[in-house]
């Protein structure tokens, strides 16, 4: 996937905020974004059963 080169980091961070990302840390010009997606899985594994 190619990223557009005509968008600033600040603009990208604002855009990603709409999708659930948050700025968690910034050091100089580097920004760390994180998101919290809730994933639900089952402990049941049908492939582990033997017949």
C-alpha cells in the first residue's frame, strides 16, 4: 500500500483519530499512535479434537 506524500503527520494523526487511534506519545517530531480494538475469541478449538 502506498502512502500519500502530500499529507503532514499532524493531518494524518487527525484523520486516524476518527478511526479510533490516539496519540500516546510524542518525542520531537515522532508520534506514536495506538488503538484499542476489542477482539473476542473462543477458547473452543474444533481442530484440537481427536476422533
